[in-house]
């Protein structure tokens, strides 16, 4: 266990002899830990001087404090010290007796908890019962009282303290929430009913049924019915459906899943069983529930599986499941692929996925939409490729827009021309000149030769401007 600092600025620290109580001074405070197992529980008093010693005589413990010319004794709570001493000695009866004389406080509560833990570990169950009663935990106190009655009876019949009796050991495992250990103890004694009773009281029906099944218990079917009824009574339709599915009653399971508002779970089950897929009524109920819940893609999967391709395609469309919709349309409704590709592109644009939309618009032969998406995504080369396939009238304004993008790079070139020496400059200039050549070509294609001339003139590239001026207008 690692070291833990529990007090800073400490000028004095000492164990009270024969106990686990610690006394320390922190600046102008006397600090006392009556239970060092709970370091956060500290009792503090203001001091006017410094601790000079600790005296313990005739059942009385005093901290001696020097206050100038006088020494003043501070008496510690002997009951709390005696508790620590009793704990150290393993005398839990004495520790409990001391605690019962004290008022309940944060310190004494921590001590009752410590004693309850130690008493349980030592199987001193009457002490543990007193601890839980003192702490106000009546459920544990009552449970231990019943356990003590069993232990006392076992002690009278067989000697000892009775804590070795299997029922006592099992109940202590239950108190510790170690139900598997309790089950093991019961089964070692060939007492499956007691393990089953334990699980039933805890509403741990699955574990109860596992025990009954493993032992071939005649109550197995009755238990299953009881569990199922309990699930229905407590509105646990999903769990009830899983029970029915596990027992092979798939129709009942589907009804319960639908009642629980879980049509997707019902659909998963239906698609896994051929006999359900051929049951039109079941498929109608599940698909209607999926559509009502706007689970369109799952509805499409189910309807496609049973061959209702038209309705499946409709559901895929409503659910924006375009990949499945297009794949189904290619097989069943080829004429509708183009319309679906356009809808797919529209959906991607709405989702701000312009780059992804371009190819779907191209597949749908929606050139202008593809072009707008390419421009929006700043995919200039792709936009030029699309433009080159359009008629001149449609393309003109778009050529101009893209040309302006490439022409705008002149500012970059001018900045570099006047900047400090830069090894990258020649490459930057070359890149910009190539961009201008693209811009020039686009201006000319768009019927805006004057803009190409102006671009070169503004950059002082008179030779290129003159070359453009000499070119004939495009047809």
C-alpha cells in the first residue's frame, strides 16, 4: 500500500501508546485521528502554543501543550481511544461496548463501519448485527439476525459457533452480493431448491432457470411460466420476447417485440427464419411498424427479402439509403437509376458533401448540378472537364467564373516578385504562369478575350497580352 499524506505543516506527531490513535500539530491546531483507517475523519482543536508531550496514566490520556510559561493538558476522548485499543486486541465485544456509550458522530459512524467489516471478516455475526443496527441499516441487521438464529441452532446441535453451517456461509456470501458463491455452497449440499429460492427472491430468474435446467428439476416449466408472467407484469416485453425466442416460439416473440416498440428487433428475427418470411401477416405487421417508426432502411431490407421490390425501393428512398436503392433499381427497375442518382446527389449536397455529390450528378446526367457541386467543392479541374462537354451558350458564364479563380493567382506572383530572396520563387512563378495560361484559355472559351488581355496587362506581361489580342475570336 502506498504512502498517503494526511497532514502538511506538521510540527509534532505521535501514536497514543497501546492504540491506533494518532495525535499531531498543524500550525495552531491539535489534530486527532481516533480511527486511522478513516484519515479523512479528523478531530481538531485550536491551540495557543506547541505540543510538548503525551501522557497516559490511570485510563486517562492527555496532550501537554506549552503556552508560554504555563503547560496546559488537553484530555482526549478515552472511549474513542479504548475502541482503537480493543480493535488492535481483536476484542470486538469490548469495541462495540465502548461505541454504544458514545453519541453518534462522523467519527463514531466511521468506527461502527470499521467494526462491522472486521466482525464480518471474523464471523462474529452478533457483533456485525449490532453494528448494522447502530448504523440504521435495518435490512442488513434483520438479515444477520435471521442468520444468527440459524448459526445458534447449528451450534447447539453440532458444537462450535455455527458459522461453518452451509446455510450461514451461503447467507454471508449473499450479504456480500456474491450470489455465485452462495449457489455453489447450496449445490455442494445438494440443495438446488435453496439456490433457486435465493434467485427467485432476488428476481434473478435467468440464473434460477439455469440451476433448475442443470439439475433436471421438475419445477423447470413452472419456473419458466412464472418468469414469463413476471416479465409481462413488470412491462418487460423485450425480455419476455427474448425468452419466447429462446424457446422457439417466434410468433409470440415478434408480437412482444412489436408491443415493446422494437420493430427492428422483430425484423431481425423474421429475416432469420424462412417460415416467418413466408407469413404475409407477420411481414405486414413488422414492415408497417418499421415505417411508422421511420425506420425506412430496415423496412426496405425486410421488404426486399420477401420480394416486394417496389415497396422496398420506396422505403430505401425515404430512408436516404441510396446505395441500396440504386443497387436494387439496377436489378429490378433500371429506368429509375438516373432519378435515384440525382436524388442521391441532392441528399449529399444537403449534407454539405459537395465533392461526393459530383459523380452522382454525372451518373444522373445532371451536368449543371454536377458543375455547381464541383465549383462549390473547389474542384476546378473536374468543373472544366464537365464544362468541356457542354454547349457553348451554357458553358460561357461558368468558364468566366473558373477563369477568374485562376487569374486571381496574379496577386500571389506579384507578392513573390517583390519579396525577399526565396528559393521557391521560380517554381511559384512558373506555377502561376501555368495557371494564367489556363485562365486565358477559359476566358477565350467563354468569349471574354478582353478579360484575358486585362489579366496580362495588369501583371505587366505585355507580350502575352499582345499574343492574345492577335488571336482570332473563337467560333
